[in-house]
C-alpha cells in the first residue's frame, strides 16, 4: 500500500509540472496594450513676416575741416577734446521671408532722429598764442538695408542669430557753427557758420541678437547692430557777417552702435497645426 501511495504522489507531481510547462508554452490570450501614435513634427519652413524695431543709437565720427589739414601740414600742435554725438533713437519697419529653420532675409527702412554734435579744438601757436574752437552741429538720417540672417538653433524658445546687411544711408546735416577764441592780444573772437547739406552713401551693417518665439505667429527680438554710413558734409562755410570762407566741415567715417528691440509677425504661409493624438487599439 505504501508503494501505491508513493506512486500516486509522484504521478500527481509530474502532472502538475507538465501543466505548468504547457501553460508557459501556450500563447497569452490577453490583448497587448494599445500603441500610441504621434503625428510627425511639422517643420517651420517658409513664411512671410512683417517687422518693426525701435532702438537707441550711439554715433561715432571724425570731424574734419580744412583748418585741420593746414595745422597738420604746418606741424602746429593741437588737441581735439570732447568730440562726440548725443545718443539718439531709431524707428524702423520691414518685410521679410523665412526660407527654412536657419535662414531668413528682410528689407528694412528706418528713420534715425536728429542728434547733436559738440566738440572743442585747442591750438598752440606759441607759448603765449593759443586758439580754441568750439563746435556745434548735428545730423539726422534715413537708412535702407537688405539683410540676411542665420538662426543658430532654438533652446527654450530662444533663438540666437547673426546677420549682415547692405544698402544706403541718406544723411542730412544741420547747420554747423565754429566759435573761435584767440588767447593772444585782446582775446578777440570770431564765429563761422556752415549750412546743412544732404548726402547719400553706401551703408553696411552687422547684426547679432536673440529672438524669443512668443507664439507661432509672434516673435520678439533683442539685437545689437554695427552700422557704417560713410561721410557726411556741410554747405558753404562763411562768417556771420556773410563773408564766404574757404574751409569745409565733414563728419568722416560715420558709424553707429545700436541696441534694438524688434517684433516679427508672421502673416501668411504658416505650416498647419499638428493633428490631435491618435490611439490605435
């Protein structure tokens, strides 16, 4: 009897192991979890945009006169002190096209508000003979540029960029005055005046900045620009009594370092929004 019990127990264990093995080999009847499908990301290629900018300007230039040439040729010592322009503002608009994720171009036009120029020259003819010239003038301008930009990638909606531009600068100078004081003798003084004039020059620019994409249509920019505008001249030089003079006044090598805030509004040719999430299963 005991051998029969052992035999029956062994047979039961074998049957149990066989059932477990068979169950492991059988395919599961439970359905697999549903797979999630996402629409492919739509590339932000193409699109016309309008832009507007406002900025602060810092102009630099060299004041040049015929007297400057005469003093230099004669080897007469002189100093130019305090020459410079006041800070100004610029207002611009433009239209452009974004060709792909990294390249865009636009055409811009801007008005640069009038800024004043001040400066003084000190000339030493001898230990007891000195002369000082106090200058006052200024200019305003219009600048048109064709610009191309490279967007350098986007991180957290921020896109740094660099760019270059070429175009023209139309510069209008204001009246220019030169009040001269002589230290020798009786301290006499004389005054000179030159009328304003206009001139159009080739201009070029270099850009660098960062853009923040607020919405799919609206982008804000903070940018730095270096602008080269060429040379600006003045009209006839004369004394205040009306007598014409031979000297001239020029602002040479006019450049400006500008800090601008701009906005871009993409007005058409936008990519369609991605479709909603689709679940299969």
